[in-house]
């Protein structure tokens, strides 16, 4: 019991820090595009706040001042062409101010030319399969054992004691920092969607179709995500973990994988 | 036209309601059918709400406590289908049945037998849908969007799901035809199209949307049916089909469907705000043009539900810009409501309170809608709780608050008695507080990375989920008050014909309660103006 508690303490600490990072807003992420996406999100958000302050402000003033109980006699005006033109034209201008940067980001987002690494991702009910196109590396990635135990109905395991509950896998996708990674997505059964918030990537894996997207992570680290498209009963249990490592470490990982490939492959059959 | 109606009624002097169950089964009276629609809708609201509470109970804390993932998915699917097709849409058809003939001075709907038929299909459709809960393989669990190939993994429930969707579509199309024919042909003399009340206008536009898109939905689900049972491969990649094509067809229906659920709500609040501001609706004609623009745009924005499916860049650009444009006419509507209140003499009876909350909270849903239109940001928001927060803001404190506002507003006209105002206000405040407690934290959950449609979640999402679950239970319990208030209207003080001090329009010229038959001879549309000004 004491032992169990001892081991769960660091996990609790992690959960608290994770909470603080994730709590309210979209993550800025670790790619140029994730930062751009975050900036777009905040720009539109602040526009909405500004418009909200004005519209709700006028409405609240009216609610306070223009009450029958204050003896107000209702005005009789009921239309104004000038007002209609103004409140049609101003939103059009604001929308154009939003549309231009959004379109620029969109164009960059779709430009997956000249990748350093290409990974084919195949969705399965309910796990992911990764195949590095040039390195000959291929493996499945499924929910980590620690979560499998705890996720069962009335398992008696407190999810708070599980490290990265439902967000950990047996085998993460490993990529080098600073490399342009192209992802080619498809599915073996139903539609899935590969989503890692810190990379600002969400792309559907559709059977019979190969979708394409890319990222270039600027910081090494472990980034977690989940399947985002309802794919059946275990939709909530096919997480994604991407390990971004220094280029040297990546090369070492590739080498080690090649040596162990036959063994690992048989382990996974 | 008018003389024929009058002549017909000369031969049926003793035409009161039939006795017993026959009055309801065989009714061709728009008021009886309207009542049945509203009661049906309220029933479905509670059934769908109970399912929402199953969802929120399971999500209150991390770990799986009450249901298995497959049943959880059935709950989200059935909750959505029941709320969309069983609660919100029939409620608006009920209001249309009751109020459109009264507002335009018509004796009844134009096609009363079809009216009966379009109502009675609904209990059958939802009986079939609910029966799937007891079938081997469980109720449909692929989301209300029914995306293939997942939906094809549904058990025995699959053909029943398709058939019930067909029936709902048939019912909606017949209801829509009835609304259009009634409005076009049976308006009182002197009531030109641009003089029609806003509720009638928004319903006319909605009815055209329904006729345009319900057959598209029927086509899409029929293709699912033939893919499953008759060897076609419309959506099956293995046979050369395209799963994404279903999404395009579904959302070509689905996006106008969103406006089908909100335009009549615009109509309701556009009736109520002027009444309690004691001032005419500001910019009536531009409101009509705005609603029409929204309806038109709704046909060319469908793929903004699909920014992650892998569309060409130009396609994404088009759908992003078109979607952003919707903010313009929607903004016009909000500005006009505010301008209607401005320098009015407002009082705050329950219908007005619900309408004001509608303007505030629908606008918040509109803001998150604008954020979702920005395609690169949508890639992060898509299929998360941010989207769940967005559409619940426009549907619950949006559509449903407008329905409740309308119910309170016209209840005295329907029953002849005032409801209990303090109970009504209590219902309003509890609903408004709990609806925000339920749905506002979902914005944070989505931004922080919680996908929708999952039965369990990682522990950093716990706090906001717990708050949302508490809010949901509070909101559910508050709705029992609504039933209490409705029942109180049978005992309340006698309502006057005009009911509200500031009300305008033909519906307030008939006695309260509205007699079984009204406007057997067409009124002059200006009667209301002359009587009330």
C-alpha cells in the first residue's frame, strides 16, 4: 500500500502541472503553424470580445435606462437605412481583416512539399499503425497497459493514480526535432482522425483515401493527442504520442530499431 | 378563396371539437394539431434530456462508472436525433400550426388532413427509433451524423434507424408544404408579404429550406441502406465508393438544418421583443432580407463541417469565406433587436426574459461560430468540446429558449389563463444559470484538447467536466418547473384578449382562449393596427 502510494506521488505531481498547462486555452504548440493557429484563434477571440463589449454594452444600457418602470415613453422610430448600412459594412471590413491572415496560414498549412521524413499512418479500430516510408520501420501503437487496466468499467483503479491516463501508448511515434515530417493518412476500417494539439494537426484517416499533412516541431518533448473522429466503442481509447527527439537521438533510435526489428515484429504479431 | 371558405362554414354551424380520443386521432384542426406537436415535443425533450443526463453522469468524473462505451455512444447518438428531430423541430411546427393561421387571419392550415398525417407519423417514427434501444447490437451508436463506414457496423437497429429517419423527413416535408401553401394562399386581404409578422416570415423561409434539404437526407440514408443490403458501394472504398461523399451529402442537408432550427427562433423573439419594448420591430424589412440571406448562404457553407477531411486548398478557402459571410446577416438581426429595445419602455415578463437571454447567449454561440469559421483554427476546434459548447449555445439558450419564450408568450392565448409569473421567472433564472454552468466550461475543455463523443477522459479534464455535469442536472431539474408553469395556466387568472399591454397582430384580436374555429371570415389585416394603436 505504502509502495503504491509512493509510486503514485510523482504521477499526481505530473497531473497537477499538466492541469496548469492545459487548463483554459488552446496550446501555443511547438511548430510555427501551431503558433500561427494560436495567434489566429486569439485574434478572432479578441475581435469577438470587442464586438461583444459594444453590443452587450448598448443592450445593458438600454435594459437599465429604457424601462417602463422608470416612466419612459417609448420612442416611435422603427427603421433607419443609415444604421442598417453601417452595421452591415463594418462587419464586412472586420471579416476581411480576419480572412487575410487566415488564408495565409491556410496556404502554408497545405504546403507539404520537400519533406525530410514521410510516415504513413493507418487508423485501425482501435489503434494506430505507423510506417516510416524510407527507413523501413513499421509498428502498431496502442493504449498503454496502465490505462487498459484502469479504463474498465468500475475497475477500482483511480484514474488519478495512472500516469497520463488514456493519453499514453505502448510505442510512440518518434521524430527528430527541426525536420519536416510529412504524414500520409489512411484507414483500414472506419474514419479516424489523427490529432495532436501541440502540433496543430488534425487530419482524418479515411479508408480508400490518402490524406496528407505535415509538421516541423521546434522543441524536443512528448506531445499527446487522441483520435478525434468517432470510430466505434473504443474511440476514446486510441491515443497518440509523438516523441520529438534531437536528430542524433533519432538516428540512434532508427539504428536500434533496425537491429531489433525481427524481434520486435514477432513480438507484435 | 375567401368566399368559398365562408360558404363552407355556413353548412357546418355546429362544428365543435369531437369527443374522446377521436378528437386527437382524427383531428384536422390546426389548434389541436399544434397542441399535439407541442406536447409531443415536450415529451421528447424529457426523453432526450434523460439521455443527456446519462452522458453527463458518466462524464462527471474520470473512469467508467455507469455505462459501457458502446451504450455511451448510443446515448450521444439518440440524444442528438431525439433533440433535433423530436424536440426542436416539432416544437416549431407546433408553434407554426397554432400561430400562423391566427397571425395571418386564416381559418386553418391549407391542407388539414395532411396536417394530421404529418403529426401522426412522428410518434411512429420515434417509437421505431426508441425501440432500437432493445434490439440486439444496441441502438445506433455512430453519432447522429451517421458517417459510413461506422454506421454500417450498427446491429439490427440499422434498417430501423434509416426507416425512422425517412419517416421524420416525410413528416417535415408535409409540414413544410402545409406552411408554404397556407402562407401563400390564405393571408387576410391587405396582408402583403412584407406586412407579414416576422414569425410567419421566418417560417416561410424555413419551410423552403425543409423542402430543399429533407429529400437530400432521405437520399443519403437510402444510399446507406443499399450499401448495407443491396450490394451497392456508394460510400464503400472497397467497391470504388467514397466515404467522404456521404459527409458532403449529409452536411448539404445538415447545414441548412441548423438554420431550420434557428430561423423560427429568430421569428419568435422578433415578436416578443417589440411587445415588451412597446415599440415596433426595428428594420422589419431588413430582418426579412437578413433571414433570406442566411437561408441562401446556408446552402453554400456545408463543408465547413469538414475542414479536416482533406479538401483541396481552394475548396477550404471558399467554404471559409462563405461561412464568415453568414456573420453579416446574423449581425444585422442582433443589431436590429438591440435597436428595437433602444428607447423602448421595457418590462420583463417571462417571455421577454427568455428572449433577452436568447439574444445574449445566441450571440455567444455566434461568436464561437465565427471562430470556428476560421479554417486553420477550426482544425484545432473540430470534433472537440469547443464545438459541443458552440452548438449547444445556439440550440439550448438559442432555439429552446426561444421555444420557451414563445410558449410563455402565447400560453394565455391558448389556455385563456395567465400562467404563474413568479414560477415562470424562477424557471427562467434556474434555466439560465444552469445552462451556462453546463455549456460554458465546455469551451475550455475543447480548447484544452478534449475530443467529443468519448465516454472517459484524461484526468486534467476533470474539473470542468464535473462542473458541466452539475449544471446539466440542475438544468434538467429546472425543466420540471416548466411543466409546473404550464399546468398553472389552467388555474391562473383570466387572460384578456390582448393579453400583453404591448402586443400587436391579428392573433390578439381573437378571444382568449382562442375559440376552436377562428377567422371563418377573413379579417382585414389592419384590424389589429386600428384596435391596438
